[in-house]
C-alpha cells in the first residue's frame, strides 16, 4: 500500500454518529466499510473463486460442486483441500459464492483476494545497519519526501536486536526461510550464494526431476506466473520488495559487499507470488507458495504483505501449513484490534483499513510484527520528522494489544534491491524479516523446537524499553485529533522489541495465552446479566458466547455509563474471529453514552458471540443484559 506522501497526508475517519442494524445498513465506525470493500471488484481477481472443501467431501462431491456452477479448476491445493476455479463467462463472483456455499461439500467459497506489500519504498553498508548493531552512529535515512536526498542521522545506542552478539553463538547453519513475496534478484551479489537449492531438481535440464509439476524449480518458484523465473526485466517493477526483504533475512556476511542479513548462514527459498503483468499478489498464489514451502520442509515463512479482507482460504492455508508465519502488521497507523477505516485523500471511499490480514488472524503459528526505529520508538518516518513534521504526522506502523506480537526495526532499513544495488526503506515489511531471520537463528540453535516453542522463544526474549509504551497516531483527524496525538499504553502482546542474542536461550513457555478479546477466548454468558470492563488501546474487546435456539427472538442490551462510548456486535455460530464478515449478524453503534441494543431471531441453534468493543480513547466498566423475547 503506497504511502509516499504519508507525512503530508490528512484523512477523514469513516464513522457514523448513529448506526445500528444488519449487514448493508448505515456505516459503522469502519466495519461497514470492510463489508463494502469485500464486495468491491477492484480487490479481487475477476472471474475466479477460491473454494475450500469439508474433510468429509470426496473427489466426486468436489467435481459435482464445480459442475453445478459450471466452474473449471485451474489450480489444486490438496494439502489444504482448497481449489482455485475459473467461473463461466457471465456468472458474477457474488452469485457463484452463494451457489457454492449452498453445497454441503463446501466449507467456504470466496473471491481470490489480492494482497499488497507492506513497505514504504524510497531511495537513499554495515554502519547503516543500526537495526543489527546500534552504537548511536549516523546511518542512511529513507527518503520519505521523494526528492532523492536524505541526510544521515544518528539513533540511540543499543536500540537494536544484538545481532553480532548472537552471531558469536549461531549464524544459521543452513536453516531455510521461505520468503513469499513479489520477486527476487537471485543474481544479486548479497544473495546469489544465499539461496536454498532444491535437492530433487537438476538446474537447467528442462526436466521436472522431483515430479512436482514444476520444471527447474531450483531455488523456488514463480507462483504468480507459474514458471521458474523469479525476476523480470528492468526496471524490475515490484521485484525490489522481495529482494529487499530477502537481504534483511540472509544477505551474505563478510563478503566486503553491501549489507549482511540477520541470519547470514540461512538459505532463502524464493517464492514469488506477484504477476508480471500487474504486480498483483493474489491469495491463490500465496496459498500455492505456502503449500510448496510445506512440501519442501521449510519451517519459517516471511509474509511482508497484507490487505483488509478477511480470507478463510488464506487463514486455513497458513494454519494447515504448520509453518511459523512471520507477518508484517501494516503501515496505516491503525489499531489491528479494531475495525477502522479512513479516507486519506478525502475523496471517498475509505482507502485504509484495520484490521490488516493475515496479521490479525488468531492463529498460533502467526507471529505479527510492528515497526520500531533507531530510538526504540514505535515507527515513524525519520526524514519526515527531521523536516519539521511532528512524530504523529510521520507515524506509519500498525499496532494491536492483542493482534500484534512484537516490534522490530522497520525504519531506515538498508538492504538489497535488483541490479546489484541497495536502498533504504521504511515499513513493517522491513520489520518482519528481522524477526524471520532471528527465528531462523533460534531454530538453528534448537533444531528440535516446535513452531510454538519457536514463537514463544522470540516473544519471551524481547527487550521492553519505556519508549515503546508511547504510540504516535497519524491515520485520521477523527482518530487522533487535529494534527495527530500520542497515547501511552501497551501496543503489542509483549510490549517489547525483539533481541536475537536473548532469543537463543529464551524460555519457551506459552507467551500467547488466550484472552477474552476474541472468539477463541470468549467467556460463557450463563446468566441474564454480566459486567466487565474495556479500555482502548489496552483491552479493546470483550467477547461472550451464549447458546441460542433457532426460531426464538433475543435481545442483548449494552449499558453504557455516562462519559463512555462502547459498541455492540453479534457474530453467528461458527465464527472463528471477530471482524469476520461472513459471520457478522447485527451491531449497534451510537456516539457517546447511549445504550446499545441488538434484537434478532436466531436463524440456527448454536453458540452466538456477543462482542463489546471500546471506541477510541474510552475505557471503563459496562453491563451486558440478555433477554429472550419470544
């Protein structure tokens, strides 16, 4: 998502002073904008669907489901029981989704959504790598105003991940990191010796030696265009992103050239998912890359990408892959715990959203990363601030008390780009590969670790500078107040920035206990009245579950005290997470201390999820009441 004019951007928060009802009614605080976006044809590949089948569905049932719609299978992902299908001409995507969802063999059907890199690309080699070893030295700064100049600036000593200290114990030992991204310059001097080699394939013989349907997939595969070409022709549109990410993970050490990666002894499995024609990152290609990484034995995948659409297919593919998926949090200066939307250019409709996905999925094998800077502050663009704008006006990193796990360096990051060159960029896309490289060091040191142990070691070993307890907001005047503002609190699950040296010997006890802020930790509402408290940004959401019977009418009333502002949502049985559009049933959201009431007839018997959400800058107690009306 391009944010080249971030420092000068203004925005209008998408919100309604009074809103309540069912899907399709008046906009509510950003979530209705998510629903609208999910149906926008600009956000998915025309004429395609991703279909997931139930575990009990046999091949014949799958064929019949496709035949009923008249769809043709163009790609299969048997590891995940998912298919990509091409729709017949004239059949709308929305109509096809409804048809598939009526089939008992189908678990889900959705558009082939698109994802976007989460970098802030600019133009600007060990002395520049403050993120690895920060002595307070001056270093290259990202050119945020686009004038091709940026004055080097110093940071704060030890606001880094202690990479050289970690290298004294471990440099990677050939650990493989799958980089799922836009494309790669595999001939770059900092990367050419750092690539994973497929042991079952013979380079250049034009034969599919390992019989996986891919000829000469020696270092990876291009899933965007379904060939072995990992880099296009100059000027390399989009390929710079994947090359930059790969360099941060595993650029060569002590080669007198360029930069060095966090895990210089690691190997990069290059999995390109962008198409050469338009640079789009389709979820179907992402799923194919995850399946490939799993089949080839990778344990860690870097996904420096994201988008606002909740995708069942993407979520299931990540879950079933068994990989530690290290994901960027997003660059919209928004809270991933909340449904928010802003119109940056004030021309409508909303153009930035939270939550960002896959960052906000509640999966145990996802590790979500926000950006920190050379002073151990939450990420804002250095040059933007140096040129006179306030820190809030220059802020970009997303956060989330429950949905973002750690912070890592993501500001002024110098790394490789195509053509044997290097550039300095900002973005959570730059933060995630620091954590992927760090996790790979830990895995090399502890090869028997499970994914859960690996994630726990990364999270248990963070440093917790007090400066990370301040967040700068840039997204919208409606969110931040005119010109932006700051807030003190806990903005990730750990409130910390990763440390490679500490992680090598860290505890592996559970670092992500379930909270009542989402479906997986929902509390049972067994009485007619419960009380609780919410607080933004520390504890935005409380979720309850209650079994309701089909055909009966129910009412939930949220009693909002004076001076407070909370919202009420109801999610259907089978919901995996809050903010899942397909499971959205009703909401009530009014500005100020107005009781929120939702009344509905249960369409099926099962556990419904009742969701209390704090609005911005509000915190305190509430009472939730339940009644059966008929």
